[in-house]
C-alpha cells in the first residue's frame, strides 16, 4: 500500500481466507510512504480497503460493509458488527486478477479531500 498524499493515512483491509472473512487494521502510512500489509503470496483475488486521512479528514470508502474498531484489530466475520461491539465501515473492492502481489496507491484528487480509487 502506498500513500502518495501529503497526509498521514490509516488503513484497514478485509479479505476472505480458508476460515471466512477477516478484517485487520490499522496500518499507519506516512506521507508519500509505502507499507507491506500482507507478506508472501496473496491468498485471495479480492481484497477490500478502508482508509482515513488523519491530517485533513476524509476517507477512502466503498459499498462493502465490514467490521472495524478504533484501536488495532483483527476481526473474524463481517456480520453483526455493532452487536459484537465493533464499528461498521465501507470498504472498496480491489480485484488483483489473481496476481501473486499487488500494490494499491492512495491518491488525492485535487489536493482537497481524499478520493476513492
């Protein structure tokens, strides 16, 4: 994951493994910095991303609702988030095309609020 903005970014990801859905976060990306979120060969074709701009506000979001929380987390399952004491957030889908590795770039649109990829 690469942050091409001038802001600090928090990133959460969601994906499906052999046991079902899992969401993980938060990775903190420095301005114009990159971070490896998952090591090794990708295990799924589709990954889901939710990111927050800590400095200017705004977020990268999508239609796939998954569980998150304010602190570092690993959450199994995407159902009943609120009833289980978690928050809900929209994640955007990334189709890796079954590649072995993939890099996502979070970018600004016009230097104002973050844009969805």
